[in-house]
C-alpha cells in the first residue's frame, strides 16, 4: 500500500523526530523508494506547523 502511494507522488517529504532518518531508511528498505527530502528534528521538541509549511514551500 505504501509503495503504491509513494509511486504516485511527485515529491515526498519525510517529517521525523530522529537524527538518522530511520523512517526514510525503513521505507527504502521495504519498498525500494528512496526519500530524498527529510525534515529532521532531534532536540526533543515537537515540530511547529510553520516549520513544516516553510519546508514544503522550499520544495515547491
């Protein structure tokens, strides 16, 4: 299911509270799809919507 959704996407952004982007690695391992755009935060604080919106605007 995940692979089908990601294959249809023009761009994919992984938003993750992890230094090493473990979720991107796991998705690549299981689907063969490499996620090149990661927004990572590893200081223990949550993401603010403004941070995610700013990154999305950069990708567009």
